[in-house]
């Protein structure tokens, strides 16, 4: 939650003032229903409509798409402005951008591998949240070992495909218009995979809700039974799917769904610090406890380091030893930090940690135990922490594959 | 030299065989079998989704097995067994995540057995021992479970007392018949055994994180209780109760931790990724070994705390604090790895891991968490190390 | 450092009184030279002679060998008395027993696999420290993967063998009379190994000192160049060496070199607590620091748990779920506890941690940094912590081999 | 809401490119090459075993490269570069475990540059910038490095001062020409620049854990110094020095941590057990990844602390404390895994791991360890979180 820097360039400072004013004027009132904590838990239609309207409004105000050229509906590439919007959204504790999978994964991948036609057709409604994206990679038998997946796309004889198989943990599939789909078009483990942009509103596809351990919905399993896909669904070349998918998974951008790296982590730590100043344990303020305060300080330092690393990452001379280290470790670092921060928050609550959302006296509406349990969605989803450590060990430290 | 002073080990206070006999083996075996038959995971899940969450028929069966009176004297209908017996049964009930007031009622009954007059004990304990009456223990007010936070008051009136105040997070108050709790009384504190019925008592179920241990707020707005609701001993009782409360809770938590570990190991043996069971990967295997170490430590200390209650009462409170610290660490760690190593499935409602995790988080917050008890133990340690702190520090 | 228990059996209490008195009367005066901290660092002749004399005196007083039948020079099996001696030695902070490898590893293995003749010949001088034992298992290329060792024992045509190869980390080889030697008698990885009792005072064997990271000596490399061994050197059957060696490595006895499990760990924690009460950090007593005290409490709890687990281990009903868990985890648990305890001790020293042994002002003669660095000898030697975790995962948790 | 108050990020105070230029790249590249040629591990080992432990020829070479005056103004012969430059060179010297007073002398010179009068600066700095004079910084007395522990005193006499007292753990006092240290002076504190020669000064080498950074006790028994030995500013100088001292030390430690990681990775790629390089085992690979994360965090924060000295001085002390905490954690962790994962070899004198470990332990104990700085940061955090502590707590 960065305050304006007095040394900020005048035009950027002006943009910040305008953005802040716009957000203050337009951010929607708190709804009567419980909002999801992240894009992983968008469950009900009313939650979805509320969040989609917010992203749409931001887009129409010119505040979404700072990593997308103007010809595809974006704002032109401007990381500085992206950072300003991110900081101001975080500062205002505004709702998140609901089409995050589109903004973060599908969009950049389409921009990298798509045809001109695919880019013009798909990117603008993605930015506006007019068309929602979900991701179909994992399967019941293929989690960490993603390339063992068995969902297959077979030619329909007319240039298109028919899809048969079973995908799981497909966040927002129940409201999605499109899916980035990794499917088998041949027997070779890696070279037999192709990457598709699958239109969800079609026959032969069934979306069934899965329930998370918090009792919330928002992710699904998707069963394909010969579901048709037109010719133009293929992204990149046939058999190139693994490489395209790795690109998707590597899109750990400085600007993630409109939030700047570091800012959100630090904001979380400060929310926990704020809780520590309010919460009482054994009748005393939690923050008085030196052991708890010491743990908070560790989180604080780690969050500040994420912000500094984001700056450092953009200076080649300061990452020359291991250029891939910071980008590849980001997901692991921030998801585990969030897990420890929310765990500490539960500790701060002392006796009151036993209350769950829905109890009128649950501190902060029960957000902390809920956020802690939901934190595992991030240490598991998008490549488990264990897989991330393999990748870092192999690609950054040059250690041999764990075969 | 000061180092020798504090260093008499806990183990050296305990009998060589830990007081364990063949009867304990039988008891544990029965408990394991009974719970796996009558309280398997699907039954726990069914009750977790139930508005009340408690199966009275199951309760009657375990009362018939004698578990409700294991630790009560034979003259009131109990089995007259030791605390180790109760700890072993509670370890098994923790393994099964048994959803019911076994722990709460056992402690309520223990408070009465220790603090009541002969007449009170004779009147209350036979029904408790037989499981016909369910007790619960209410220690929390506001956000504190310590004695000096007690504000609920018992005002003397004709024929008894009038109760005012509110107790929070009372386990299973929804189904209990008798609440044991401290009330202020003429300036001091006293334990009262309060029938949970009648006017002036309001039971408001809480939405509890752990739906296998239901909680409620109990409000007293002038409820009238008879004069003999006040148990004889004063605040000291609560201090005396802390050791068995923590020892019993630790046993239950250690059991749950062992079960969470077993759950994950079973999955790690079966789930195949990269052409082999994931348990073959050291990123899975080694953390599970660390969980194992924590679980066995927790089990050892939970046993030690129970055995200390039986054989070395002056060591019991410290042992019980250590047991709570170890059990909390082991259970949270076991659950953390359970969810994470189950991968995408671990994050779903269908995987049992979250049932254990919610029990873990709620149990951690009960009767002082590890941080609290480590702080108390640190004070012990300073004293035992021969260190006299500066005043005020 | 257990005080007499008022409920102790009268005969045991009497034995304790006698033992305590004997130790008080006979324990040797502190030497003018620096004593090693454990059997891993016995370097100089004067250190060795001092320690050997102490074990000899203890043996002659009837205080060594409570796990050895009388016909082999022991005291008959009496774990209770062993525990008493252990507690009293720890209590008095008496020197350790120098022939530890003999007492803990070689002796029990010979008792398990040896011929009557081997037992009668070798055990009594082992107990008395008249003959010192060392261990020849590891090689430069075979550490964790011990069975890949290449030192070979070839028949000399007269019923004996000739040994050629290279062993490393052989503690006390420079003073040893005997070596438990694992050598190859055939090509099969496991079944090609045999277990020998090798007489060190012979031709064709060269002992070269290795220096530890503390600068201390005490372990060695041993180079065999056709060194002869008589027929009776073989322990167990030819080709049975791996099984015998695993027995050696599994000898994690309740009584280890005369010290009772748990007592020594707890004594270490209390020595650190005592240091915390003496040491000053930033001008204040270290033990006043709540974060340090919290860490001390964790160590305390773990040390108490080791003691309780030692009792529990002897009650089959209390370990029925996983009978091997406690014995197999003991080495891992106590070596890592000692490492953390000595690390904490260095922290307690604050600015004074920079002083090394030999500096007149080094707190406690520099024992703490030295003990901390030496602690790695135990987390690496005798099977690294990593190997221990594999064993526990496979043998106790039933997880598949990490191949 | 209070949470926003404290949450202006460190990064937001720093310039976008961290003030880094091509010159910095050149400087670092030169440093890496020079040190790998002139100060490889075998040279470090040779000096570690040497009675003095310092190679004056090597010192002169690095002085010629300008490292001794990088951060000093051009008018006194320095290079007039920023703190980032010095941090980059120190990171490289940390990687190489360079055994010499680069850090100590840089800080001594910085104290003089900041606190001396024009005349003093003009007299002392040119020789320091050129490396002809070696300075050191002496902050520890007794077992404390904090100002209120200073007892050494400068008694005014004719023509100057008479010094009494003792400074401990003074880095490289054996080879330094000039000692910069606080002395009590007429009731207050002042920094003095004391020539390390002449009567009344006794330098007693300590046996230091880290033989790549030699330490000594310096005793003053009435040594006479000239009036202008007293630097102008008072105790505030020491406060001002703490940020660069910690930032520089953190950079050096972060460099050493990276080198220890590289050492272990190289071994893990080559050492074969069970028919594969041990780096293929997750029990080796994953801990090394955790070290990597710690090392990169330490590097980022060490850079941030240096850049803050240059561009955001009011953030520098907090950034420097964070950098010390992160660097200490990373270096100790990297060394722990270095020794352990090298197995039997790691435990020997021949493996370089112990050289790093000793540097790590000694650096941790220098100018406040992580625990100390975290305690100070906790007080910051309470304030920033809008929490007013009870008085006395």
C-alpha cells in the first residue's frame, strides 16, 4: 500500500492521483453476501456478477491491460502504470479482478503463440471480463506429473477435433466461456500434447462442482464426452502443447492480475500486524508477545525482500549470476509466505480461532482461518511447492533431474 | 552448580513400566476396534454435516463400554481405573475424530469427583459414570481462559444462587446436561455444577471451525441454582483441573496426529506420479518422517502426562504443558503435510485431511496454545537454571 | 543428572550410593591438556592414555559391562544398574568411555555373531579398554551408499585373507588394536560383502590422520596394501557381511557406552540453560530474552521426550503401532537435538561467540562453537541424517524405496 | 486504518533501476576476476594458517584497483562512487572470503569522512583512500557493542588526550594503523581516530573462530593522542555508522552465502552415490533450493540497504537491519547444508565448507545478531502498526 513517492515523475504522479480518485469514486459498495477471498473461490452467480462488473468498469476506465498492445484492446505496455494501478487497488483494498486466469495465463500465452486472428478475437473481451477463462490442465491421475494426462483430442475429419476426458481443479469452469486446454493428440508423453482454446458453451461438456475444504465451491471437474472444437481452437502447432503449457506456467509476471509483486505480500503482512495490535491473547495484546512479534518481523522482512527483488529483477547486472532464480522462485516464495502469515494470524486470535465464518463474533468475519486453509490452494495449485523446488533445483542450480 | 538443580528428568519420576498392564492393552484394543466399526470416517462426516452433530446411540454404547466412568471411583459406579486408561481411550477417540463430549464430560466429572462434597458426588457422579448425564467444562470468558478473566458471578439468594454472565466456546453445551464452570462468589471464585435447563439459561450454538467438536455460548441471566451447585473447593480446583485437562486433550490430539500421518502414508503408497508411488520421493518421504518423529514425541509426552497424574502428581502440570505443546506441534504439522502431500485432492472436502486440520486448529486454541505454555515453561526453566530475574522483567 | 528417586528399590539405591561415592573418589583430576569432547576427537597419546585409564578403572570397579554376560567378562545383564552408572557418570560430568566403538558396536555384534572363542578372546579386553576398537566401513567413494565399497579381502590360500583398499573416517584407528572391517569377498553388491575382525597391529596397513574442521584430529584414513588376516578374523559367514553390518549399525542400545538414553540429552540442554543464565547479550542476561528462552524450552521438551520414550520403548503395548519407530529414530533425534542445542549455545554467547578454543577469554574455553561444529560428526557419521530418514520412511512408514 | 500507516514498502523508497549502471557491472566483473585469480581458496587457506593471516602485497593490489577509496570523495583521492559500488565489491570479497581489512578499513574511513573536521579529513583520508593507511573500527567492549557499554575514556591532558580502557574483538588491529572507536570524554561520547603505535597501546591477538578475519584486544594504558584525534561529531556518529556497517557486512555475508551454495551445488552435481549424482536426490536438491531462496533474499536486501544509503537515507538503518538478519540466516543455513551435504568430506579440514561456516558464525556475532536486530525491528513494527505499548513493557 504505497503512498505517492515525492520523487515520482509528474505524469505518473498525476496518473496515480487520477487512479486513486477514480477508484474512490467507483469502487463498489460492500455486498450483502460474503465475497470470495481470491479467484479460486468464486462460487455463486451473485459473487461472479459483482466481480465481473468491477473488472468491466476498471477496463472501461482504461485501468486494465497495461501489458497488452493497444491493437488488442490493451493500454499499451507500461509497467509503471500497471504498478500504480496495482498499488492503488491494493491500497483501497478493492475487490480482485475476476478474470485472473485470463489476464495472467491465457492472455499472455495467446499473445505469445496466437495468430493475429486469435489475438484480435479473444484478448479484448478477456480484458473486459466479457469472456471468462478457465484452465484445463490437471486430471485426476495427472497432478504433479502433468504430462501423463490422458484427455484426448481426436480429429473430427472436418479439420476440427472432438475432446474426450476428465479435467479437475478447473477454477471458474462453471462460469467460463473459454478453457485453455492441454490434450493428447498423439502417444508420445510430451510431443503428443497439443494446446487448445476450447469454447466451453458447447455440447458434450459437463461441469460438476467440487467442494473445497473450507466448504466453498468455485472449482470443478469437467467431463468431456466427444465435445467438438473448431479448427481455429489450436494454439501454436499440433504436438507443441507441452512447450506452450510451460510458457503459460512460467507467466509469473511483474504485474499479476493487476497487482504488483511485493505490494500484496506486504499488505498481507501489515494486515496481520494490524490484527496483532487489535487481538488479545490471555487478556493481553498479542503484539506484546515477543515471540509472536519476532515471527511477524520475519514475515515483514520476507515481504520487503519480495518487493526489492521485483526491482532487482529488472536490472540484468544484479541478477547475472542466476538470471532465472528470481522469476522462477516467485510463486513458491509468495505462496509459502502467505501460508505462514495467515497461520500466524490464526495464532494471534488465541481462543477466538475456534470460530468459523458465519459466527457473528468470529474475528474479522472468520477470514483468517478461512484464508489459512485457502492458502493451500496456492501451494498446491499451479505446480505444487514440491514441483517448484524441483524446477528451481534443476533449472537454476543445475542439479540433475530427480528421476 | 545450578545446572544440576533443574535437571531431574521427567522420566525419572515415572515408574519403569509406566504403570502399563495387560488391561491397558485390552482397553486400547477394544477402543480401536469399537471406534473403527462404529465411528468410521463416513460416520464422522455424516455427523459433521448434521445440525446437532452428536449421535446419542453411539454415546450410550461407549458408556456401556465404561468409558464415561473409567476414571471415576468404583463406589460411584466408575471403573476406578487410572488416568493412563483414560488417556489411551482418548488417544483412540482422537484417532477416530470421535464427535462427542467424551473429553468434556470426563473432565466435568473429574472436577466434581475432586471438588464436590460427599453428598454432591453421591448425587451427581453415578449418572455421569453411567453416561446418563453428560457434563461439560466451561473455562473461557471473553477471549481468555484464565481464572482472573472470570466475570460470571453467582449471587447468593434464598435457597441457592442466581447466576449472571456468559461462558464462551463451551464444548457440546448443546447436548450437555450439566455445566461445570468457575463463577465469582462473594469476592472469590468457586466451581459450580449447573444443570443446563430451566429459565435464565440461554445456549447459543457457535459456528465452530471444527464441526466434530461443537461449541456454544452459554448465557446466564439470573438462572437459579440450588445451594449445593457450588462445589466445595475454590479456585484451586481449576488449577488442579488444568493438568488432567491438558493431559487428556494432548492424548486426544496425539491420536489425531497419528491418524493424519497414517492417512497421508496410505496415500503416498498408492498415488502414482512419474511412474512411481509418490512416497518414493524424498520430498514426500522425509517430511513424513519428520511428522513421525513429532507424533511419537507427542505420544510419549501425552502418556507421560497421564502417568504423572497417576504416579507423580507434583510433576503432572509441567508434564501436561509439555504434552500439549508437543501434541499441538505434531498435529498441526501432520495436518499441514496431509493437505499438501495429497495435492489437489488434499484441498477438497472429499479428502479427510481437512477434518483433522480443523480439529487441530481448534484444539490448538483450547486451554492455552503452545506459545502460552512454552512461556510458562520458560519461567520454570529460568527458575530451575538458578536464575533470579530482575524484578519487573 | 538424576537425583536418587525416593521410591527406588533399596538394593538399587544402595548401588547408586556406592557408585556415586566411587566416582567421587576415583574420577581423575582435570588434565593439563584439552580433553576431547567425544570419542570422535581423541587425538593425542596423552588424551588417549588418560581416557583409557579411566575406563580401565571403571571396569575394574565393576561398573562397565552391564549388557555382557559374566562369562565374557561383563557384569551380567542389568539395564537398571547400567542406567544408574550412566546417570551417575553424567551427573558427575565424568570423562566418557574411550572404547565406545567397542562397547557400542563391535562388542554387541561379536556377542550376536561371534564364535564362543571370539567372544572369550575379545570381549574382556574390550570392556577394560585394554584393546581398543575402530570401525572400517566407509570409503572415499562409498559414504551413504555403503554397499558400493571396493576394499577387498582375498583368500591367501592358507585359510586367511589379504586386504587391499582404503577406508576413511576411521575414528581412533591410530590407537586401535582391532577394526570391525566390512570388505568385499565377491562381486555381488550386498552378498559379496563379508565382516571381519581385523588385527590392526600388522604389516601392510597404514594409518594416516585426517583433520576435522575444528582442526582436531582423531579420525583417520586407513590404507590396506595386502594386509594379512588370519582365518578366525571372519565374523559370521562369508557373504553375510551386509547383514552383520546392519546389525552393528542398529545397535542403538538403551545403554550406549555407559550413558543412558535421555539423560545425556537432558544434561546437555541444562548445560545450555545454565549458560543462558550466565551469558550476557547486549548487556543483559541471555535467558531474559523471551525468544531465546522459548527456543530453550523447545529443546527441553524434546530432551524430556527422549527420556520418556526410552521408558515407553520397553513396554510393548505402548509401541504396538510401530514397534521399530523409536529405536530407529533415536540416532536422528538425539544428534539433531545436540546440533540445535549447541547452535543455540553459540547464539547465547552474543559477541563472545567469535572466540575460539585457546583464547584465554573464550567462554567455557571455547567449548560451545567447538561442540557445535563437532555436532556434524554425529549427523553425518554412522549413517547421515538423510539416510536415517530413508530408513525410517521405508521400514517404519512402509513407503517405497527411493530408487 | 492503522495497517496502511506502516506499510509504505522499502522498495517504493528506492529508485526504479536501483541506481545501477554499467560501471557497477564493470566493477563487479573486475572484482570477481581479480579475486578468483589472486585470492583463490588455496590462498585463503594459506593465510588462514599463517600467524598474521594478511597479505600486504594483495592489499596493495586491491588498493590500486581503488577499492580502499571507492566510497570516499574525489577531493581526498577517493573514487567518489556510491555505497552500491562498495557493497558490490564487498559481496565479491565475501564470496572469496578475502582475508583482510577491506570492510573494517572502509568503515573506519567512512567514520572519518563523516565526522572529521576538514583538517582531519584532509590529513587522514588521502592515505586511507590510497590504502597506504589501514583503519579499523572498534565497537565492542566487554560483551557489548552498544554505546552505553563504552567505558574506555579519553582524559584531556596538555596537547591532547590520554586514553584508558580496552576494546575487544577489533578486526585486524594487528595490521591496522588507525583505530576508530568511541571513548567517553567529559561525560559524553566521542569518536576518536587513534594511531595504533606508540606507548600505552597494547595489541593482544585473540584466537578467533574465523581465521580469515583476525581479531585482537586493544588495551589503552594512558596512550597519548593529539587533540585532533577526537573527531568532531559525538555519539551520533556511531548511530550513523551503524547503517553502513550493517549494510556492508550484510553484502559481504550475502556473497559468502552464495559461494557456500555454489560449493555445495558443485559437489552435488559430481558426487555419485547409489549410481547417480547426489543432487538428483530431493533430500539434497530441495534443501539447496531453500538455501537459494534465502541467498537471493539476502542479496536483494543487502543491495537495498546500500541503495538506501545512497538514495533514501532515512530508510537506511531499517533496511540495513533487515539485510543483516537476512544475510545471517542465509549464510548460516548455506553453511549448515554445505557441511551436512558434503557428508564425511564436509566434516574435514580439507573441504572449504568450514571456512565459510566459521566466517558465518563470527559474522553473526558481529554488530548485533539477527535476534538483536529482529527485536529492534519488532519495536518498529509495533509503532508502525499503530500500537502504543503499555509503559514498561
